[in-house]
């Protein structure tokens, strides 16, 4: 997509946190999968495409101390910072495109809910996975949630690439083993439903 950043800046400049279809007051499955990936509260966790998501709030409440949130939209991250307040200073906020970003460190858990499925071009998916491989520690976990195969074909006016655990495994390659996969029926703020899948992979040591 020619201007991913501009699209998402516009979305978050014109819509409130609860006015987007992907809003979750309680990111329960994401949090459960992160807890299953690591009980170490010093583990390094990054939320890719986190935007104004409340996952970062939940991680802080759970006691995780090394959390980063990456998003294309500075507006989205500013909304999250305002909501969190003083504790926002403990988070590493990164304004970047996950397909061109250069990770400066290694993470134990890479989480992505509803960002990867916007990558409809195989070259963009390959670039994303290249960054993921450079950023995830051996033995680390990758959690990717996308629209399921029977989920919507578009989101926020953009086409999406729907996935299941098998298609994600093919994208990540053999060094990542599938640990678990779960389906979710997401209820949007206006009470429509969307079929999601969550898959957790472990990088082989």
C-alpha cells in the first residue's frame, strides 16, 4: 500500500479509541497467550501494530516490566499514552512500519493482533517476517492474530489477507513451531461479529 502511515494517522485522528472495529475492552486471549509464553515479568514483550490497544494496560497491570508498542500511527500511540498516564513513561513507544523497521534489540514475545493481515503483498509479508526473525530470541514466542479464513475480507476500508495456523506457519518458516491456535468471535463496538484466529509459535532453540 503506497501510504500505510497516512491511512492510519487519519483513522486515529478522526476516530476515538472505541470507534474502531477492532476495539477490545478486555484483550483476554492475547493476555492468556502471553502469560502462557512467559511467566517472567522481566521478559521483553513487543506489541506490533498495538495502536491504542488496551493490551499494554493489561500487561502493566499483570506486572510485566519490559514492554514495547510499535505502530505506524503516532496519533494512536499518543492516545494510549494519555490513557495510561504516568506509567506510559515505562513503555518503549515506537512509531514505525513493521515491514521497514530496524529492531534495535531482541524480544522474548512478539505479539500482533490485526496488523499482519493487512499485508496482502507477499513482499511485505516477507519483509515483516525478516524483521520478526531478527527480533525474536531463540526459544521466544510469536503470537499472531488475524481474521480467520471465514472472517471479513476488508477492514478499515482496506483488503486483508485472511489466515489460519497453517498459512502463518508457512510464512514464518520451519524454525517456528506451532504451540497453540485458538478461534475467537470478536464483537465490534456496533455489535457485528468477526471471526479471528490466534496462533502462538515458539522459535526453535
